[in-house]
C-alpha cells in the first residue's frame, strides 16, 4: 500500500514538473540548490557563531575590563588627558624640534611666528605657529607627517600651498599649526 502511494506521488510530481516549463524547472532547481546550500553551509556556521558568542561571554566575565584597567570617571579621564600633554615650559624644545624636522625633511624654514593663546578657566595653553616653508611637494608632506608624529600635542590647523608656475618644482607653503601644552 505504501509502495503504491509513493508511485502515485512520483507520477504526480513528474506531471507537475512537466507543467512548469523551462523557467519553472530552473526556478525549482535553484530553490533546491538554495535549500542544500542552507543546510550544508549556513547551519554549521550558526552553530559556530553560538560557540563563539558563548566563548566571548566567558572571557568577558573572567576579565572585568577589556583593557585590564579600572574605568575612570570624567574628572580622572580629563586629568589623564592633561597629563599626556607636555608642560608649557617645554615650548622652546618643541619649536626647535620643528626646526630640526624641517632640516631633516629638506625644506627651507625661513622664520616662524608663534602666538600664545590662553583660554580662561582652562588648563591648556595654545601656541599658534605659522611656518612659511619652501620645498618640493613630497618634502613638505614628509615634514608635516614627521612633525605630527614627533610632536604629540601638535595639530595642523591650516595649510596654503602656492606654486609660481606649473614647471616650478618647488612650492611655497604656509602652515598654521597649533601646539597644545599643559599649563598647571
């Protein structure tokens, strides 16, 4: 009886497939292929994902803070930030460091203009430094990269690059940089 029912079902299935036509057969084939892919590839990855999530939870419970440090409140974090910045009395060193980097990069640094800006109720002092440079474009880029890497509290605020003619290999640049220092 079960054999007759199975044969009957197969006959009906063949009749339905012939009724579908070429496009329908292609769609049914893609549907079967998708089902096989889901079972063979996606389901095992779901299990792997569950394992990884449980592993992460175990690791987070074992270690209270991911960095291994205690969490800081706002005042403590601000104090750490201020302690990172160099002291205000070290400004001559940082400016001479910029001069050394300019020489190492091969750019001409004729003069520099420094202005001190002090904000009320702030522990920061800002030196606004204007540097007129002359050199090739790669030399100026190298100077900027080296200066920002060597001086931890330096920020590039503005840059103006001018070239006399298209054929000129050297360019004139004016950099406006801010040097932030700790003033407490």
